C-alpha cells in the first residue's frame, strides 16, 4: 500500500496571515501522525511565507514517522538540510511571485546544479527526491542525477478543465510511473490531489507515497468547524 505524507504548510499559512503563534504546524503534524500519516512534509521557502526555520527544527525533534523537507536547490537551503538532516529532501523549483509550486523542476535547464545538490545531500546520508513533470526526458535526467526518488507533478491532471485534458494528463502520469519504475527509481506523486482525484490512482501499485497538503488542511477546517464553534459558544454561555 502506498504511504501518505501530509504537508502542513497551509496550517502555517493561516498562522502567518496574522503573525500569531497559532495554529502551530507542529501540532498539526503530530495529530496527522496519530491519524496515520506516514510522513510529514514542509516546504521551507526562501521568503518564509508559511513554514519558518523554527518549525523545521522542532519537527525534526518530534516527528516520529519521517520528515520530508521540500526546498529549492540553493546554498542556503542545502546548509539548512545538512544541519537538520531530514529523512528525505524533495528538490522543487521556487519562484517568488507564485501562489504555489507551479510545475516540476526543469532538469534540462538545471541538471548541473541539481546533480551537484543531489551529490552533496546524498553523500551526507540524506536521500533526495526530485519534483518533476511526467515527461520521459525529465525522468531520464533525474535518474542520471542519481536521485533516490522522483516526485511526479500531478497538478496538471488535478487542475485540468475538461475530461479530455484530464485523461491526457493522467496518461502522462501513468506512463511516467511505469518508466520510472523500470529505472528502479522510488516514486512519489503530489500536487493538487484532493478527495476526488485520489480515486483515479487506484491500481497504480508502483507509487511509494502520495504527498498531499492543501485538500487535507481545507477539509480539516470544515470537519473541525462544528467542534470549534461549540467550544466558543460554551465559553460565552459560561460568562
Ligand atoms: N508536492 C510538492 C513538491 C509540492 O510543492 C506541494 C505543494 O506544496 C505538494 C506536493 C502538495 O500539494 P497540495 O498542497 O496541492 O496537496
């Protein structure tokens, strides 16, 4: 059975909107683990828009499953990863203005920097996954860079506007999974997967892990709403 790695970035997004001390992504991570998550994912961005250095450091100490650090292949981030020693690093592209990661790393453009970063991290004992689009050339280059794993970008499929576009995008994902499996690469998938699109992955046993964040945090806001309102109502009743 494939694993589920829960991304808690958007718990930190809610905190950072107010620059408050809550909700704490560390607390969310621990609850996710109690609920059965196989790993916790955080993306430490250059602009620190959601996850902060403090979060990653505390998570390193308290996560019992595995801590997956998403990061850009920069000198600053490599230094932090070497210091913190996450269980897996996922290399992702990062643009300042983007709302979220917009696509996979382009291995054709960045292969030298990525290969060097993979070497540095893996030589220190941290396995590396590269987040790429479901394209054979990207998979070949990730394999050549000696990465332990790839994470296949599922965003184009999950956000497709028509059934035809959705089918075409999913075919690419399936072909990419089969090809990466032949190359003996570990295979994670992620970006945009929700409670509907997850069902399409039925039978794809080559997948090691699903990396899911936004839909889970969004669902938690709604499923937790009733209890949260009742708790505040009770406090007002007791005034
Ligand atoms: N995988 C990668 C590489 C990502 O950058 C993200 C978004 O942070 C995810 C998975 C999770 O995507 P989502 O929040 O849409 O589930």
